[in-house]
C-alpha cells in the first residue's frame, strides 16, 4: 500500500487508531501522559506504593602521600587527597589536560606543622577567597598541622578554592 504524505499525516493524526503493543525507537518527546498499564510490573495510577530498586554507588578515595615537591598529574587531581608530610611545593597540572578543560578536584592536606605551597601552572590561576590570583601564582598554607585546601578546576582559566581549613594566602610566583 502506497500512501501519499497527506494521507499518512491524516492517518497518524486520528485518535485511538493504535492498538496492541507499539515499539518506537529513537523517540524524543517533550511530554508524556500515561494513565494506565504497568511499568516494570508496577500498576500505573495504583494507590499502593511499590518497592523500588536502587543502585548504591560506592567508591574509594585515592590517598596520595607527598614526601617531596612534585608536579601533580591530571589523573592525581581527579578526586584525590594529597597528604603532604613536609615543607613541600606541589604544582597543579595545566587545566587543558582535563577533558573540556574542567573537572579536576584535589584536596591538599598538611599532616604536620609545615608551610606548604600549591602552585598553579604558569598559564593557570587560582581563585582564593573570591579573588583571582595572577597566572602561575601559588597559595601558601598557614604552617599548621591539619590545614587543607580543596581545589576544583571549574573553568578553562584555572583552579578555585572551594573549601579550606586555616588561613591560606597568596604566595606570589
């Protein structure tokens, strides 16, 4: 049967023409009005709540002990905690090393009463307390045990301090 486009449009516009099970692939809809039937054996419109099936997401935290000054990799700045055990400087990776130039996050924690420095790549900046530092500037810890800084790469321009313990300052270049 060959139908013209106009005939097909008229046929599809008629209400209650479809019966039985319909399978549609690649459907994009802005609204759905489902008033009967079941989904995964749960009656639609029923008054008794059905038990749900949920996934539990679990993960491990990557703890990186830092015992010398180093340049961190993008892989090390994807949700890791860097535990610094002395007066060292760690340099954050260039933000263009992340897919889309955003998405990195790292916590830098001082385990002792040492002054530590977190240095941005020469072409990146750190935003500390709402102020964008100069490209390549570092931030400096207060020199107390337990001080930490949580950095997130949230723009293609660099890193932002999203949380901290202790007074971290602009350490210059």
